[in-house]
C-alpha cells in the first residue's frame, strides 16, 4: 500500500517536499529513498526524538503544531503529503488553503467520509460547506481507498488518499472570500430549508430572479459557480450602496 502511495506522489530529487505527521516513518523512509532530504512537521516530542536519532542528516524537523505553522517560511512550489490526524483534518485543510498560491500539489490520507465530502458534487448527500470552500481553491480527486486492514492496529474507519492541486486562481476573488464563506455557512446552516429562508438576509426574491436561481432549492443543489454568482451580486450591491 505504501509503495502504491509513493507511486502516486512520484517524488523526485529537487522536490520541496513537506510531510505532515510523519510518525515513526512509514512514509518518510520511502520518500527519503527518492528525495535524499525531506522536511517534516511533527508536534510529538517523543517522535521528534526518534526521527532525530534515525534520520538526523536527512530530515529538517519542525517540532510545531501544523495548525499554527507558517508554510510561507518554506518558500514556493511546495509539495505537501501526510497521514493527517482525523480530529484536526478539516481545520488543517482550511489552514493550508491560505497558502495555496505557494503549493504545487498535496497528497493526504484522510478518513474516507472526509474525502467524500471534499470531492462531492452538487445534489449529493456529501456535498456541503467543506466541498465548496476547498473546491474554490483546489482541484481535488479521490485516488485510493485504504482499508482498515492496512493498519496495525486497524482503525474503525476506512481511509482514502486525496489529491489536491491549487487552481491557477480561486473561483472567488480574494476581496469576496469572506462574504462567500458567510453565504455558504448561512445556506448550509439548516440543510432542509430552502434558500429563500436560509439566505433571506442576503437576497430578496427579485435578486434570485435576476440571478436565475430558484429560491425553492436547497443549499446542496447549487454549484460553486452559482454560489460565486450570488456572492458577486451581493458584493456589487454593497459596493453601490457605499
């Protein structure tokens, strides 16, 4: 399984590769065989001691919380990989999105249901806020399901490998991103309600008509481009008022 993951990542010497959460080195070792050197981010001091003893000359170790790490310190064309801790995977993905302009690609192992939400399409049960916020900045693809039996001890959940490549530019302009986030949060705050109810503080009936969006739809029925159009419409109105 590890060999298959390495084959998908295709590391080559010269890559500016960063591994988040290397643990005891199951992925680190084969990465080093391809790269020669590697940067890792690990918060556990015992693991840092282990890595320092075994890979002292090959690793640059950042003993910090990945959620607080400034990835811009590492330069550009970053390739980021890792088996992300399931309990912080969502906030960590949002944190990494802030540095998307510096990233070439990312390969992560995550809980299968999280990956399903990341790559979900409109009008599906998995489609939601996480889908939209990440798809605004990244093109993503589920590559491989990793069964629980691949781990020792086996977890109670299945995992999957997701590939993430930053878009040349986000769908939502930077100056509208805060509004976009607020709009998506409001739309999905009550999934069973229609847009005319969840977005009533943002859009009136005539706004939906102008946008050619059915206000009787629910949040999960709209595409990223439709959310972009609504955000642009609200932004334009606010700019006109000021």
